[in-house]
């Protein structure tokens, strides 16, 4: 089902859906926890637990499509008691869906029987916020994954829990890993997987000046952002970087455009797909060139932010559409380059509104970026005062997800590097 097909369905659902990646030790994405909430509520979870489960399951799998949300990765979904006991309520995605059991759900006979039936159907089970309370052993014997909240447990307790879990055949996930430092500590403790937005934070390292490849990238971005540039100027800037020229020509000759004749000049490429689109694709290539060693989820997040910002602006503030793409894409440039944002922006000739949006969250650009980040990270209470209709966030998010999926496919097809780990 395409995004266009799913819009009426998402309107009817009236829910927010987002995702949070789960990384392995090499920073590859093994799955996503699906975050969800009814768009009319002010709390992270829907009061009716069954409505919560039905919203995310039916919304994600029946109306939106699992491919759009997680691709081929695992989907971690919280389940209410009713959905565990009555297996007929579940969709048919055995092997890809991991059923999450909350810590406050008591493992009585009905729950254990329901989980065994679900396991027999091919579903995996994850224990969320595991704390090793008395009576949890039967659940542990059925689990494939166990999540430990690293913000709620001190290091000594985490070591105890990890030692106990090593005698079970489970993957242990560190949950709420929000900084690079915490990620490194969790790695040292021996966690198998890491959930959180730590990859969006820079690793601050002492450096004297920018590495040569980063300096070249920033110079090209500055030239691309010149508001007075025309097709000829853009062609001259792009021609300075032979690798980028090659990749751009591969892009416009890819299956995405289905051209009958081959495009073999930058001028034709710019004319074919337009200055703004060429600029945006050039930015993606340039960002990819400095993303070596970074998780691909970081590039994907940049892409989703950029496209979601652009789509919302296109709908409600069309005159800032291109600026919002740039703001969204560059909102994580500090994490990509492991440097502080002010230093990086000092080297860029971006407009003052874009710089203020990135540094201070000021102006309409900064406010729209804030809303996109709030949506992305499941902090939906931050959208309560927004003038944008609730369903527009879901539409823009889903379309941005689909665009990033398609773009990553083109990236693979054209050989553009976007980091060390596979999407």
C-alpha cells in the first residue's frame, strides 16, 4: 500500500506513530520499537490498553504497512493482556514482530498460555523494563529479548541483572541510551543491543581545525546555498567535486527516473530534475561523504527530518520549503562530524534564519524543526499547542519514511556511501 492509499486510513485512526531504533554492537539496526499514542490524548499511552494495542497493530500492519515503518527489520510492539490471551487479534507477521510484555503485567496461567501459543505461531517475545521481580521466571523462560532501563538502574544493579540473564538464551537490550557516553558504558557492561537516540549526539573530540574532507564538504555546501546562483553557477560548483558529479549522473540515470536516453551532463541533469532537487541530492551525497564510521540510522534520521520538515512547510508555509529541508538535514550535522554546531555553522554560508533555527531554535524554521523532532522521538505532548492539524504530522512522517526508504534504495543502486552500517 502506498502512502497516498493509506492517507484516509491514517485519518480514521487519528493516532501518532513513530519508531525508535535498536542497534547491535556494530551499530547496525536490528529493529525498531513502535511508539504510538492517540492524537487526542495528552499522555504517552492511550488510557484503554486494548485501544493502544489495536491502534498500533491495525494502524501499522493493516493500514500503513510494515514495510514503510520498519522495512525488513524487527518491529517491537507493546501488547495488552487481551491481545496476548486472544491470539486471533494479532496480524500475520510471524518472525518479524517482537511482542513486548510490560513489567507490570502479571504472568498468570492465561498470560503464559497465550504467550506459548504466540511463540508456537512464530512470534518472538521481549520483556520490557525487566527488573527481576519475584514470579517473573516463567516469563523469562519464554523471552527472546529482555530490556533493561539503564536510567532506572544503577551500574551495580545492571551488572547483577546482566550476570543473571547470561544463563538464559536472551538478547539483552539497553533501553533509554540517550548519550554517546552512556552507550560506551553500556557496551563495557556487556549489553547485546542498544535502544535510544544516542547516535544523534556527537562524540566530542579535541581537534585543531576541520579534517580536509569535511572542510571541502562545508565549502561546497556554502556555495550550493548561494541564493544568487543559477543553473550555470550550480553546474560550476558541482563540477569541482568529480566524485559527486559521477554520483549525481548515476542518480539521474537510475531506475527512479526511467529515462529513455542517458543523461551525461550536469546541465541536463539540473534541467531535468530542478535546482532545488539537485541541491538536496547533492547535500545527501556530501553528508554521506563525512558519515564514514557512523551508523546508517543517523543518515536515515537526517533524511526523514529533512523530508518531514519540507512536507509540512510545503503544506503550511510553502515559501520556506527549501529552507526547511536544509534545516532538517543539517540538524544532526554535529553528530555526523563529531563537532559542535557553532563551529560547523561558522564555516557555512547559511542564511541567518537557518543558523538561528539550528543554534537557538528561533523563528518559524526553528519552531517547525522542534515539532518534527518532538514527533520523531515520541514526545507528542510538545505538539499540543501546534496549529498544524494532528493528522498532518502522521501523513508527513509516513511520507518521509517512504521517501527515505526509496532514497536508500537509490543510494544502494548508485553506490553512494552513507555510513558504515546497513539500513
